[in-house]
């Protein structure tokens, strides 16, 4: 296609593709082929031979789901990522070094690459027991906790990226009762953090964010400091089953092919592009396509605020205010920020949805609309 020829020509020509064009092409390509399959291979090919920024991937209190998700990237694969895009200097899951040899890598990075390296952190940072719930290793004869490591390494980092919901917002490792005092990265360092949430984060979200940082600097971020390239729309707005929602056709049980809102889908208040990004071997499926509700894993409230996962969002009645369905994510996100309820704030909807819920006995939203009549 013409745009692809122009795109590659621009990469190999005098100047790099502009930041604006990069963003435009990402958004244009996603509905059909996805970022990794359509853009990054050409970018990485064009970048061969150029200096790769050093990257430290630090795993703290985590299930390692995000680094494993990155390993599942197919195009480009891990080999292409670490040989052509980044210089991965440290990751305790992948590296062969251990003990003093591994600690020496971190010391060398802080001494020789200060101001150049990217620090990617996966997992929450325990603050209880002086941080001793998570220890990176022994340094200078003493235990070096994740809390100490993240704070010290962040000082010399060019960028700090929180990979996954635990690092960005707390996630499962900071869920109640949170005995370790786990906190997200932005709460323990005095430096801006770019959040790439997900449980786990999609390979495209992580690679795409790193690519943008390397070639264009910090991407456009939303109020939660998430790249709008990947978190700029609600799952509800992008969902292939949106027309069922608009028509009031709802699944009663997991496994049914209609809108999952009534059985707990958190898509209306979850910002991510899963519906056309898709998962499992890159771009094959995602929860709703597999007939199960979205549980809101990229949300700051996950998991405490999005559970129970199979109960629909609470209904909130705002007298005199009606909201079109395609604005539900914005409104509910604002309500949540104001602290309405212990769970995600619900939505007030009109039209066919209101009629559908009005027929349900016991529905709060149904009672609201029946009173209006």
C-alpha cells in the first residue's frame, strides 16, 4: 500500500518518521493488523546498526507475568527486541548472572550510563518491614531491597516505566489486606513514571512504549500517565459487541455471544484497546471474544474495585443528568475519581438500554427509570 511504501521510505531517508505520523499510523493500523505485526518490524529494521539504549528490567513483588508476556511477542520476537531495539542489561528472570556478578551490572549501569538508561519496573514495591518482603540481592554486604533499588536506580534513569498494573497502580500485589505494604512505583519515587498497566500488559503496549521513548521521547499520556496510543479509548467503545449493548441484548451467563455488561463486564470503565489488539500469539483473541467479561485489569482500581468480576457495575442515579452510552467511560471514570462507592461508579444510560433494564425486577437502574415514568 502507498502509506507503507512512504512509511518505509521515510524511515530509510534523511529523517525519521515524525512523532505525529507515528501516532497516526499506529491508530490507523490497529483495527486490521496491530502494532507489532505492521509497524515495529520496519522500525527495528531501519534502526539496525544504531545505538540501542540500555534497559534495566527490575522485577520486584510480581508473578513475572509482564516479562513472560513480553517473551510471547512474535513480531518482533524477543531476539529482535534485545538485539535491534534495546540493550537489555539486566533482568533477573532472563540473565544467567547471579550474586555479586549480577549486582555489578547494576552498579556499572548507575556509574557509566547515568541519564541514559531506561528503568522498567515490574511489580509492587513492598514498604512494610523496611522493604524486606522483596530483596533484589546483597550489595556492599547488605540486603538491597526493592524499595532501595527502585529509588536509587530511578535517580539516574532517563525514563522510568511501570510495566503492568502492579507497578503502575498496585494491582493484585497491593490488594487488601496488603500485608507487605505494597505500593506502586509512582508512590515511592520522586520522578515522573510512565504507566503501562495490564495484568499482564500486552507485548505491543510494552514494546510500543519503549519504541516511542527511544525514537520520540515521552508519548502523549492521559491523566493516569498511560500512553493514549494504547489506553485512549474504553474497551466498551471499541468492543465488537457494542451493537448488542446499544440494542439491549445482554448475555445471561458466560459463554453466550452477546453483550457481557449484565454479567460483570467492566469495559465501560476500562481504558485499553484489547478488542482490536487481541491476545494469545499476538492477535487472536481477548476475554469478551472468548465469551467471558472484561475484569478491568488495566484500571487503577483493579482488582479490589472491579470485583466481584461477575457482577455488573453498580447503578448510580444522578437526578437531571442523562448520559449517552458512548460517554459512559468518561463519566464513570470521573465519578470514580470523586470517590462514589467502594467499587467502580456505574452509569446512567438512556434509550434502549434503559428500557431493557427497566424490565429487570430488582435492578436499581430499572427502578430509577420506572420512577421517571
